[in-house]
């Protein structure tokens, strides 16, 4: 097609006046699902779809690498903290914190010379002592009773007593420091126990 023919056709197209029905039909064809744009988007989606399993596997491997790179104690402590955060009341929080201490005490008895074990027990003790101190003397209505708190403090006192006895057999400075910490917390626990024993609500069950 030469230049004159192109110019002639453009002049004919310029003089064309479409009615409203024709314009609606043109718009409908342009926006139909079979348009070039939509076909292109579908092809693009189809090309990416096979990569989904590969991307999922990459994410799983990344999570695995992150977990392996963190020390085991970090993961355990994070899990305990999450359980305490989600616990329904303060008694349940203290119970979880104390169970974590008991687990660390068992590890300490098996390997009392390991500095990492000593540090973990010391941190767990500090956290448990803070959590235990938040227990109410008369309990909380519908949640826990003072009698339950007394039982918890009795268990706590036994754990602290075990630590004190284990520490007495060692001369290492970090273990001696742990012993002083346990002795201080035990004195606080004994005072709490006396308060719970004198508390008139202790045998009233859950309030």
C-alpha cells in the first residue's frame, strides 16, 4: 500500500460517524474477557504458577536455617514466654514459670559445673520469682484460690532448697552466686508461705 492509498483510507475513517449503538458494541468488544490485555495476564500467571512449589520450599528451608542457627535455649525460652503470655490468669502464669524452673533445676543437678546451665537457671529463677510475687493472697475470684498459691509456693520452696544444697557442695564463684540468689528467694518464699497459712481464705476453694 502506497502513501496515497494510506491517506485516502485515513480520510474515509475520519469522515466516519458511528451511532451510539455502534460505539457501545466497540466498547464491549474492547473490555471483553478475550481481550489482548487479559490474555496476556493469564499467560503471565500461568508462567509464574509452576514456581509456587519452589518458592514454598525456599521459605521452609529459610525457616529451618533460622531455627537451627538459634541456640536451643533461645527457642525453649521463647516457647515458655509465649505460653505464659497466653495463660488465662496469673496463677497459670506462675505455674508455667515454676515448671520451667523445675526443668532447669533437674538439668543443674545433672551438670552443675556447666556455666551455661547455671546462667539459664539463674535467669529462670529471677523470672519465676517475679511471676510468683504477683499472686494475690486471697486469690482471684473465679480464677484461683489462696490454697492453690500456697501449694505452688511450697513446691517453689522445695526447688530452692535443692539448689541451696547443691551449691553448698561447690566452691565455684558462679555457683556460689546462684546459691545466694536461691537463698534470697527462699526467704521471700517462706514469708509468703506463712502469709498463706495464716490466711483465712486458704481452705475456701476457688473464689
